[in-house]
C-alpha cells in the first residue's frame, strides 16, 4: 500500500508509559481545525430534513451556505436556521488531515477530478480518527500490561492507516478494524466503570434501565449518582441529566441530542466526544473532560 508523507501532522507518541505526551497529542491533533479544511463535511456528507437539518442534501453536493473560501455563511445562526446537525458534528481533525496531507496540493474546487476520491477519503479518515480518539483515551485510562500493550499496538496500527493515500484508504476493512478495536474498548470500559461503581449508586428503578443501548429518551435523571453507569449506545435524547454525576460512565455511541447537562459532572466520563457535547444542552457549571471545549451556544 502506498503511503503519503506526513506533512507536519505529528504522529501519535507511543513511548511506553508516556501518558502525558499522549494527552498533549490528543489535545493538539484530535481537534477539528476548519480553516485548514476544504469544507469537506459541508460537501462530502449527506444530510436529511429528518436528522437535524432543514432540507435534504446528497453526498458530494455542497451545502448552499458553503462559501468560495470554504467558510460557512451562516455559522453564527445555525440553530435558528434549523441546522442542529451541523452544530452536533465534529470530524476530530480528519478534515484537515485529508485537505493538507492526503491531498496537499489541490482542493476539490480547483481540481474537480479529485473531488470524489477526496470525499471518499474523508469518510474513511473520519472513522479512523474516531478510533484514534477512543483508543488513545482507552490507553490513558486502562490498567494492566497486557491490555496496555494491546492498545499500544492497535493505536499504532490505526495511526499508520491514516498515512495511506486515497486509493489505499478505500480498501480498508473498517468493520473488521472496528471489531478488533471495540473488543479492547469494551474491556477498558468494564475496568473504568468498575472503579466508579458500575452505576450501582443509582436508584433501583433507574439501575434496571441502564445498560448497552438503553432507551432513556426523555428520562428524568437529574441529581443522580450515575458513576460508572453503562450508557454505551444509550438513547438519551432530551433526557434530564441536570446536576447528575456521570464520572466513569461509559458514553461511547450514546445519543445526547438535546439532553440537559446543566450542572452535570462529566469530567471523568469515558469515551465522550465533542460531537456529543455539541448536540446537548449545558451551562457554565457543566464539568467536562479537559480535552473537550465548552460549546459556544451553551448558556
């Protein structure tokens, strides 16, 4: 497989035990940097009126508000215009990686022939960056030499895949890669949740509803001790989590759209992403992991 040169993108630090360097790398690299991207999320992806958008858009078609300089014409009024899906999206840095490294010399506008492969590369790269996000956090928080070594090797492999050229990226078996990584992420999740009590401090009626893919849409969960709760893939749309403690709660894949996190403690939550936070509601008292930014639309 052909690899492209890493043009200024710092590779993940994988020295044994160097967790501080790994944290610094996550803060610097796994962050979306829109000025360094060709607006790929605004053109490569599809969206529909039923998923937080006011209209349907086909993949490969630019959003009507994407300007010639790749900036969003209505960035400061997305919510009032019905573009909640845009507010809740985050590429984790995949956009600038494709724009500046995979295709370093031309954009899809100046070179229309590369548009399709660039868009395809972005879709794959975002999946890879999502895995980098989860695996790097798992490596930070895991316990045990065997598990640490396995995560070290998997993170190194995914990081190597991000350096492939566009044609090679298309050939990645993402399902197989996700399956292998997911086994490790689940193991770390069990470790972390165990340290925080596995959600056993929650009221019995709530404990019975916790677990993978739990349907907690609109649930009243305010002022609760949800430490170590298993909320993997849970539906928490419009749930009330005000002033609840989610330290050590596993939130990978949880749908937090319009959930109320005002005053909640998520500082030690596991596998929480910027996209999840962006799609929720919160305030100045909401405690987030240091790697995440407080959304500007929060009061």
